[in-house]
C-alpha cells in the first residue's frame, strides 16, 4: 500500500517545527525515524495531511551530560545511544534496553523520542523512562513543559503530548556509583516486540541494595512500575528468598490480558521469572562496579 498524499515540511529549528504543528494540527504529524509511522501511513491507518520531519533540527540530536542528568535529544537515533559511552556510564539501563529493540537497521533510523512518543505497550524505552523516573520535555505554542514519565504514558499508543506539541528531550538521572542494570525479555522471535520485558536497575552500597527500580512492559497498556517488587529488595542484602518474594509480589500485582500471541496467565508468570533474572543480573553488575 502507499500513503495518501501529504505535504512534507522540513524545518531547521524547533521553533519552526512548533509553528508548523500549531498551524496544521490536528492534520499534521511529526516524522522522526519513521519506523513506526511509515508502516501506519502505508497501511493508511494514519492519514495526516502534513508531515513535519524533525531530521534537520540539529538541536534535537544532542546528547549531553549535566552534573546530575544525561540529556538525550528526542532525535538521537537508538543505534547512536546504544554505542554511546556516556549512555553506558550514566544510564546503564537505557544502554541495556537497546539491543532488545527490533534489529540494527531499525535502530539506525529509530529515535529515542520516537519510541517514547509512540508509546507502544510492548516497547522497551517507555519502561526504561518509567523505571528511571525520567523527565520528558515537550515544546508547544505555549513554550516548554516538563512531564514526569509516570504522567507521560496515558494508554495504549497514547501520551499526554498535545497534537501541536513536540517531544524535544528526555532527562535521565545519572546513575550513582555501584549501579548495575539489566533488561530481560521474552518474544516469539529475535527482533520481535516483546511479549513481556522487565527493566531492572539496582544500586548496591556495602553489600546492601540501596535502591531497586523495576518496570515491566507488555503486561498493561502503559509500563507497569513494580513498586511492590522493589519494596522487598530495598535496604537489605539480596538473597534468593527476597528475589522470589519480589517475583511473587509482582505476579500478584499485575493482571495482563491475553491475545493471539500469549495468554494473560503466561505473561504474568513470565514477568515474575524475568524480574528474578533482571534483578539478579543488575545486582551482579552493580557489585562488579562497586568493587
Ligand atoms: P516515528 O515512526 O517517526 O514516529 C512514531 C510516532 O511518534 C508518530 O506518531 C510520530 O508522530 C510520533 N513522534 C515521533 N517523534 C516525536 C517527537 N519528537 N515529538 C512528538 N511526537 C513524535 N520498538 C520497540 O520498542 N521494540 C521493538 O522490539 C520494536 N520492534 C520493531 C520491529 C519492526 C519490524 C519495526 C518496523 C519497528 C519496531 N519497533 C520496535 C519500533 C521502533 O523502535 C521505532 O523506531 C519507534 O517505535 C518509533 O521511533 P521512530 O523514531 O521511528 O518514530
């Protein structure tokens, strides 16, 4: 299939992009890497009259560090962030997620902001943003606003972004020393969207889990931040019994729907198993960093 006709705009600045969206919304859509949008256009599931391509806006492709944050521009390609030493050092959970996303050619084009704005319930990056309490910065006709990740994802493929707003950058808190991370998932084939995925980041100090962050994808319309699994892990040394308690608490807290690919009960069970694996690996990596 081919898309319906549209007018392509290629602004050079964020201000121009915002002005174009303000002029043409709701008949305009933002084009980032196109890896989700172009199939929707080709199948005519989306029929925007205007496409605002962000590819020429250099400011949106910046990746920088501040004292406390790693700031990732919305147009930073997933493959570039995957290879970035700054991402590996400051946001190890983000780095751990990328190899699970699709295939390298898709990550070469796909952007960090595009994945978050698309908000697929099985996607990895929304779970990472939610696990790390990232801050998402949007620009619109009224200026910029900061949105906490817990408020950003509203429903399946729905965020709080307005039709005339643009996601411009994502701020991740820089990981403390002694932090390790892991992203574990199960899918039908390598490169497919996950049936279930678990993001875990653990900070260890003096043999004690100072902080545990766990978030699950594929079990609800938006990422499930698993406070119930974090609680039994925090403030204590990690043991197998505590890992099992965390997994049980997670299974009790979620109620995934079934679909063509897997029944809800399977997703619930696998979520617990993946949480054990992810937290254990994050803990091992944290301990190596602490040493
Ligand atoms: P686009 O496709 O350009 O845009 C997606 C949506 O977000 C559009 O509605 C667009 O208007 C909006 N948007 C994009 N950027 C912004 C912005 N800055 N501000 C406001 N709105 C914006 N993803 C996964 O997470 N895990 C997978 O396993 C996975 N597997 C895939 C397998 C295949 C075969 C394919 C084709 C894609 C897969 N994807 C997967 C999707 C991929 O990661 C996409 O790159 C990503 O979802 C969208 O990013 P993009 O930059 O391509 O955005």
